[in-house]
């Protein structure tokens, strides 16, 4: 049987989809139960009226996999700028609807959503501090309500702070852990019921850091949080298999707002340690996340994306 791709207008405000089998010479079709208050309507769509080729806005071909909804969807936390923005746009290029999440940069998040829509995909913007479990659940539920489900989650939300241990306040240590680790746990847990219903080889990707491997003298709490993400990745990969794959990316030095405060001397020192002789770009990390999303025989792994700064 050929896969069927359903036009988005058919899926708006749908509470139930069933398949009408072929009988009495009548062609088969889908029966949509639309939510229209007390006047609920059953709308039958013949197979002949259903699109049988993938949507036009397809980048890698991943979104050509059929889902019950017709278009796969993802949640990307911390996606108003930097790496998160690049990941959100890459998913849109590949034919995914995207939930854009922000904590304080609403205008920037709205601009990302506009770029996603310009690429022919749906987008919603949800402000939520995902280190709070209730806020994380609200983000996930909003995405599932808007798109009819969730197929992939990218845990990208994170913050940094440069301070040595002797000057590090316990509250600051806890806040880094809350945002960088607890948020990934909260969003992943909230998304589990939706991911388990996905027909799109569901996955979770966590954005860690090269510092998870090397440590960092002036940001021990940040490095520790990124190391914790790698352990959480392996634990979740084992826990959720075989239905859901879980992987991580560990970026090296990437040109984002978090690295914009480097002095010229610091930049020269950093570049001298990178064999490819350049900083990473957010799009480099998005490319790695897209690979892990599509690599259906890979789970529990960390993909290092650092220009050779750390090999092995």
C-alpha cells in the first residue's frame, strides 16, 4: 500500500480519524470527525483525493515518512537564537512543523517562527522556563495540540556562567543544573506519551558540549551539567528502547551569543586548538542533529562536533 499524505487543511480541528475500507465497489477513504461543538461533522475523503507524494517542503527526505497526521512535528527548546534557532530552521527545511520555545526573548522567537512559516511549515511560539516541570508540560501539550502530536524533541535550552569555584554561589550552581539538566528531563518526560504514539521513528536529541569531556576551570557547573546530559542520554536510550531513540551532540566552540564576549587573544588561542581553523556555526550543529534524527540504528550515542578540537 502506498503511503498517504493528508493536506493540512483536513487536519485542523480533527478529533478522530478512521479508515473506511473498500466495500460494494466503493473506494476506501479516511473519515475525519471534526470538532464543531454540538454540530460535529463526519467528513469522508476518498483515497483518490489524498496526496500520494510527499509535501513540497522536504529537505532530507525524512518527512516523506507517513504519519497519521501527514506532517511530522518537533519541539526545540531554547530556539529563539543561536544553535536552537538553527536546529528549528533545519527541521523546517526538512519538512517538519516546529514548536519554538523561549524564556525571555519573545520577539526573537516570533521571528524564528516567521522564518519557519516562510519555509512552508507550521510554527507555534511558546514562552516557558522549561526548568520548571509544569512549564515544560505546558510547552509539550501546546505543541501536541497544535500539530496533533510530537515526533521529535531537541533539548537545547541552556545557560552559562564564567566563574571559578571559590567565587561560585550554590544558588548559581543549582540554577545552571536546573536549566541545563532538569529542563531536558522535564521536557522529555512530558513528551513521552506523544513520542510513543509517533509513526515517524521518534527520537530525542540533547545538546551537550565539548566541556562534558574536558571539564572547565572557570565554569565547573556548566561543564558538570553538560556531562550529566550525556549520562541522561545513555540512561534514556536504554529506558525508552526500542520505541524511541535518544542521542546527544557535543559542540565545540560555536559562534553564538554565548561566545561573543571572547577577546581577540582568546579567539586566537581557541582557533589554534581547532584543526579546521574556524569556529563552528550553528548550522553545523543543526546538521548533526538532523543526522541523529534520521539515523535509525543509532541510539545512546554522543556525536562530537568540534572541528577536531577533541578527537576520539
